């Protein structure tokens, strides 16, 4: 099955700086890569996703890049704000499957 | 739309007791999932369903059972609760075979003592 590794496990950034989280996946048939944000005590919510026919996608201050050859994808948050503090999960889905495989999560803390 | 709803929000069980966690979605999604999230950890898939009457095991199915008699409901049954099942349980649903947003319920916090 698919195996997703996520790094780093914790990330502390100064407000206004950028944050980058990286994930690798094992199944070359994976074709869908979402990112979820989970605030403390809340449910995970989708913030951005990318499909395998696209190399990069942006939505305001967040962007995701995908390198299919290297089998890795990254989340970039620019101009970080205190409300960006949360746990971020990457995930991958194989074209042969119905379910997502999640990374272990990255706890992002934005220092004021 | 209420989205995905879960009951109860909190529950304390004694070792060996059983209970059912309820999950309902009103978005007419075919795909539904149960995850558990241990403190400070990621999401582990317990069971999933691709439609009424069809269920399959995820990564950590031992100690749990599910059923899917309707599109809307996907209850998770815990038999003979053990302390290792202390966790937060999330139900989720999606429209298109897992590709596309998974909508999560608010979660059920379960403690087994």
C-alpha cells in the first residue's frame, strides 16, 4: 500500500516568514495529493489539493508543488500569521484505491 | 446542509464495555471513512465504505466493526473496549472515489478506563 512520510514533525517560524512542509510517497500510481489543516481540538479541513497532471497550485498565501519523478510534494505558506498555527497533514491517493494515506503531521507554530 | 455529524461528542467506557459511534452525512456521498487519531499523532484509517452495503478494512480494523445499510449512515461498533482504543474518532465522507475533499465530522473523544 501507499506510504507517506512527512517532515518536519514540528516547525516554528517568525510571523511574516515562510513555512515549508515536505512529503514523500511510495506508490507511483498515486494521483491525488491533498493537504489538511487541523486546529487544536477541531476537525481536519482541506486547505489545498493537487492532482498529478499539475506541477504547482496556489491559493493566496499557500501553494503546493509536486515532483512526480522524485515522488515528493510540498506545502508552502508565505507571510505566516498567528492563525496559521495548527497541525498540517499531507495525504496521497493511488489511482488504484479509494482511500487516502496520511502523513504523520507537522505542528506549525507561528511566533508573534 | 449539516455536513457530517457524529454522536456522542465524548464518552467514557469501562474495559470490556461496548458502544456504537454514530456518523451521518447529508451530502449524498457514496464514500465514507472512519479514522482514529491518538494524541499527537496522525490519522489512521479503521474502516471505509464505497456505498451502501459495501465496507472494507483499513489499517487498524481490529476491535471494530462497521455496517452501511444506507447512504447516509456509517456507524462504528466497538466490542469489548480496551484502553488501547482511547482516541479521538473522526468520520469522513467524500463524493468522488476518495479524490476530492473529505469532509470530516467533529469527532468523538473516547476514553476507556
